[in-house]
C-alpha cells in the first residue's frame, strides 16, 4: 500500500466573462500555482504608464526622481490600448527623436503654484 495521498487535478471554473474582465475560481491547487498564474496574467495584460518624465524647473522640496516615480504609478485609462505597440516591437525611424506611430504618446504640462497673500 502506498502512503502517498492521491492528488486532485487543479481546475478552473468560469463564473463570469465580460469584455474587459473574467472572474473565475481556481481550485484544488496550492498558492504557488495561483501566484504563478497571477504573475502571468499581470505580465500579459497590455497597460499604459508614464515612462519618461523631463522636469525643466522644480522649486518643490521633492526630488525630480521622486516626482517621476510617483507619476509612473498613476494608472492610465486608454480605450485604444490595443492599438499601441510594445516598445520591443517598435522599429526606430531615421530620426530617433521622433518615435514610430502608436509606440509613444506625448503629454506636455505646464504646472505652476501661485502663492496668494492672506487677506
């Protein structure tokens, strides 16, 4: 007789499937398998994020690197995310300063803080 337990096969049951989400149950498995599945799903979902920040003048007490990092953590919503290409598949043009179409998106801000005197 074998003292080894009979292991059940992991299963996934679909509970709800929508255009932009899937809810499911992963059963009869350990946390390592669930974490592996979570990591693959997070890596393969296309997302948009702020990648490069150029600060011309910073008069705040916060360092430029800290501000850049915090801007990169802002979640961006894009309805056209499927049209954009990953950086690894973009082919550079003759002018490296101009990125190929659908590889980058530029946003320019001019922010200032005005101190008003107390009345």
